[in-house]
């Protein structure tokens, strides 16, 4: 098995303070920076920030927050989880991340996605009826921009480019760019066609059910005669000293967040039974360091992926609890997972 990398993802959820009251957006963003600084200190490989445009998340401009993190870290790679390409301009996405790559000394990454929330579409003047076409055409343009050469491109969702250079160029010649996929075979094939590494967003159910997407991606890479590319998993989780503490700390915050989103989308409220079932057999990686390490090792092994990103934030889960989880992830979980994977070989 190839060496596996380990990352952390957060959406910058609006959290509560010691008094149980929501923190300001400004304080949440400052806390996210502190979480990333700690992740760098404890040896986490990558840190990803989601982009959202709604009241329960504080981060709408992840590149700016990542630039702040870059100024206080040395080695951790800095990316998104995800950049909502459909409602953005690929030229500006490239420019912002090329700039982040410069200030971070080559540590910038992008994860492109359609976005699981739709608030950015009306905000930036896009029609949801164009959801698929927007992503397909903009991914095509993004692939051209990442070559860092003159771009000639024609489409229907923005003005054409004719031999246009875009700046700044990066020192390495290319920004590492992934495509995040939640369940669309078309997106898996598109990632392979353009030579983008793949991120599987596993937010529910047994991770093993995503094995067909892994197989499809490998077949598509072969079909397009591309070299093997890495696959990553993004999945939710939380770590505390014991299994019981992790579950009891996480439960009220996860319940409130998932139930709110569910009400918007027609899902039933999250029950304790369903929550515990998803911890035991599904997507949630929750528990003590050893419990979480064993579940991550299983996910990595069953899907044969090269990176695991733990989405460690969950609704109003307090900053202090997340700092503990980040510390345990870097100092105990990651070494234990590596040990478990080595023993499999």
C-alpha cells in the first residue's frame, strides 16, 4: 500500500462559547486559524476549508482565511473543501489560489465541487436550472487554466478567452487540484478525463459502498490513458479521550445541525439511534483515538485511498472541543492508523 496522507476539514461552522451563546463570525474565523496552526504543529498533512454563504457558517472566502493560516504555519498544505466552482469564475479561482500558493511557498490546493448548498447561485446571479452545465463548462476552463499557458476557450457560461495569459504563474507550474464527488458517476469520469485527483465526500452510510466509484475512476483513468492519480476520502468525525465522551460531546451539536439542514431538504430529524448506528457502521468516525484510528484504517483499506480528511467540525461544537480533537488526531490517531496499515502489508 502507498503511503497515506491525513488531513482535516472544517466548514467554519458558527460555534458556541462557554456561555452557550453563538460566537461572532469574526471570532469563529480567528478560531479556525488557531485550529489550523495546531494542526500544523501536531503533524497533520493538509487542512481544508469549506465555502458557504449562509448564516450557520462563517467562511465564505476560504482563500483569505487560508492566507492568514499560511502566515502562521510552515508545512501543512492548505486547500478547500470545496470551492463552489459552478457559481464562481474559474479565472478568478486560479488567480486567488496562485496567489495563495505564492504566499504559502507552494502549499496551496483546490478541491472543486458543485456544492451541496445552493445559496451561492442566486447570490452571484446564477440560475439553478443551469446547475450541471455551469460545473461542466467551468471545470473544462479550469483544466485549461491550470496548464499555466495561453488559454483559448469557448463556452456558454462566460465570455470566451483567446490566447489569454493569466497571472501570477506558480513556482511549480501547477496547483494541485482535486474534484470532490458526493455521488455523481459523471463527476468521477470528468475528474479522470481532466486529470484531477478525486475526493469522495462520504457523509452517510458505510464507506465501503463507495468502492464502485473508486473502480470507475481507475477504469476512466485507463480509458483516457492517464497516469494513476490519488483518491482521497472526506468524512465526518470527532475525537475525545473516550468513546463515551466523544459521543456525548458531539451528539447535541450534530443533532441540531443535521436536523436544521434536514428540515430544509425534507429529511427526518436526526435520532439518537440513527446517530449511533452511523458511528458504529456508517460514515462518522467518532470515539477515542484508538476507535477512530481503527475505523479510519478500515476506510482507507477497503477503498484503497491515498488520503483521509476528517471533517472535524459539527454545527455548534465548541472551539475547545475541536482543539482537543485536532491535537488527538495529530498526536495519537495518525500514528496509530499508520501502524495499523503497516501491519496489513
